[in-house]
C-alpha cells in the first residue's frame, strides 16, 4: 500500500477545520437571529401596552393621521389624475373609432323597392298582359309582386319583399326570352326561378360568413344569412351593412382586448331577425331563431341587446351596438325619401285618430311605435285594450311596415274636488 501524499493530507485537514469554523459561525448567527426576534417581540408588546393599540391598529391610526393631514393634497392629485385619464381615454376612444371606421369602409349603393325590366317592344308587353289580363294576373299571383305597365319600354316590379321581387325579375326576363307567355308556363318558370334563387341565397350566405371569418355553420343558418343579399334597411344592403359592422366590431374588440370571436358572431347575426319569417321585432325573432342552433349565450345576448332593448350584459354587446350605429350612421350609408317618411308617420297617426275615443296619436321610433291618447270619458280600460289592438293590426296591414309596430294606449282619469268655506 502506497503512502498518501503529505500535502494532500494537510490540505484535507485545513478544509475540515474551515468547515467546522463555518458551521460554528452559522450556529452563532442562528442564535443571534432568535435572540433579536425575541427582543423585537418584547418591544412590540411593550409598545402595544404603552399605546393601548395593536400593531395593525397603530398602522391604521398612523395612515389615517397622514391621510387627514394631506387630504387636500391627495384630493388635488386624484382630480388631476382623473382629468388626465379622461382626456387620454377620450382621445384614445376617438382614435379607435376612427380607425375602426376606416377599416370597415365599403362602397355604398342605395337599393329601393322597385325593379325595372326592359322589354323589346309593345307587342311583347301585350303578350305579358295576355287576353283580358290573364297572364299578368297569373304572374302577380305566382310571384306576389305588383306589376306596373304604364311606362313605355319598361315594366316595373314593386314589392317590399326583395326576394319575391328578385324572383319576379328573373322569371320575367326568362319569359321575355322564351316568348311562350301562358299561365301554366308562368307558374313553371316562377317555380324554377324560386329554386334558382334559393341556391343563390345559400351561396351568398356562405360567401358572407366566410368573408366575416366564420366557418362550419349549419346549412339552414347559412341559407338564412344568404337572404341578406335581398334585404335592405333604408336602402343599405344588409350584406354590406353586416360586413362593414363586423370589420368595425372586430377592430374595436382587438383594440380594447374584448373577445373577438363573440363580437364577430354577434355582428354577423345581429340583424338575422330581419329575414326570419314571423311576428315580432327583428331582435326578438333573431334571438329565438339563433337559440334553435345552440349558438353561445354570449353571442345571443349581443343580438338581444344591440338596440338596447335590454341592458348590456357584456362589453362585447356594447361593441356590437356601437359598430351597428357607426355603420348605419355613416353619411351615404342609408337612404330614405324624407317626404315618404313623413307621409308614412302622418298616415299612422291618422289611422289611429279615426277610432272613436282616441284624442291624439303620435308616431315614434321611425314608425315602429305609436302612442295613442285615449279620452277616458269615452273608453274604459277594456275598450282601450281592444282599440289599441285594432289600431296595430290596421297600421301593420295598411302601411306594410316591416317588423313589429308597438301601440301604446294611454288612458288617464283625473278627479279634482275642491271645497270653499
């Protein structure tokens, strides 16, 4: 066995001694730490006993004293910060909205409730009319549109339902080319055209949803979205409005950190009730329709709240409402004949006033609400309910107003008794 190196043995011995020394110093430090801790606790107990307060109570008392002495300075600083935040937030909000509008800008083409079809000559017009008007009657019955033949060289097709009008326009163009204008042929072509338009609506719905960044929707829902192609609001096509609103909404959501997917779907579906058949407002119809497809509740809430029919439940609902307002309010986005608009409101009021017991009537909300003042001496509460329903039905039928017309009947009876001594 070889002898170990003396230098290594010496080094090992020194290292052991050094480690022992370090361990002893660590032990002394721990003892000193415990001693200081005990002294601190003793001092705290003495202070609490002298002041009659615990440590937390003393801290709170000190802070309160400082706060009271510096109250005016603190208030000044808070007010300055509040004004600065408001100034910055207003500016930032303006920047977000302006940038969103720029991102959502699309071309505008006002659309109306009349389509025009050119005819080659008066002989063709005679064929379309038919013997004793049987062809034109068959055409109007099959399509559900009004046909105006008064102007030379053209035929005007009029209907508030743009899908019917589109079917009529396409069918009439086919009949003109076919030349065989007979009632049974009219029915065949109209049916064939309806199927063609249904296919177009599905393609348009798919295109709209894809451009909005939404995929894998149910086929029925896609077809319903395709009806936007043939629906307008004050001349603004619903496809254009929806795409623009979606772009604006997404941009705002990205800027403020909201849920982009909820805003995207909320914007895409917000006006779907306008093309859903049924009675009621487009908000109500849209909400009921979307629930059939198990659309997320947050998205349905965006649709339900975008006209503030009920309080906002989320920041995403607010964004959808703002985006809708921006798109509809942009100069040139929408069109309405002011004279026709005023005429419609006047006609609504006149219909109500002709009922016995109605003292005054006022149209509100662009003709969506009619408030009726009842003479309490002529109608009781039960009669008031009946009259209100009659007015609603007549206004809806006579003026062909899309959506729901709300009639609010107000009947107030006052009795004042005075006695003089």
